[in-house]
C-alpha cells in the first residue's frame, strides 16, 4: 500500500508540473515505461477512490486530484 501512495504523490507532483508548463510533457513521457500517462492516471483514480472511501480529504483535495487527472488525460 505504501508504494501506491508514494506513486500517487509522484503522479500528483508530475501532473502539477506539466499543468503549468506543457514543454515538460514530452520530456516526462520519454521516461515512462509505455511512453504515456495511463499508469499514472490509473493510480491516481485508485488513490482518489481510496481517499473518498476513507473521507480523508475534503472537497478541495478531491477536486485538486481530479483536476490533475484531467490534465494527464489531456496530454
């Protein structure tokens, strides 16, 4: 479980970086195993679902994670 949480936070960090600077999209994709953000999107959706189940985040936190998911899906 710890690995999933760490992966989720890394995905959030990278999503925040590319939402403000799309120049990094291709640079980041070249280091990903499949060359796309599909795995990161999947882990973030699982993380968001987990956080919603445990009610560990407020509506602002959930919206922020959902926004990063949208950014990654749009790349």
